C-alpha cells in the first residue's frame, strides 16, 4: 500500500493512500495513467477522494497538500 503524509498551509496533517485495483493488487501506474487517491485527516469528517496523475507519489509535498486543501470540505470543530 502506497501512503504519503503531508501537512497543508492550515496545519492539517493528511495521510493519502492510493486505491488498489479491481484485482486487489497495487500496480505501478503506467505513464499517463491516472490513479485514485484517498486522503484523510482528523479535523475533516469525510475523506477527500482525488484523481491524480501517475506521478503523484513523487510530486512535491506542498503541491500535494495544496491540491488536497482545495478539494477538502470545511473542517469540523
């Protein structure tokens, strides 16, 4: 299971996990192939579901955190 942990500008720590394929296996994405990623944090009730490019594993932490923040619902109190 591929996981990354990033912290956004609001200080929320997100743990992102790449979703497994239909066969239950985690395959290395091919060039140009999109992958589905689910990110969670304790201050947001619902997970954030993203479709990312095939190189999401190597993208800069700040860039990934910015994408998550833009897709995130309002934090719970």
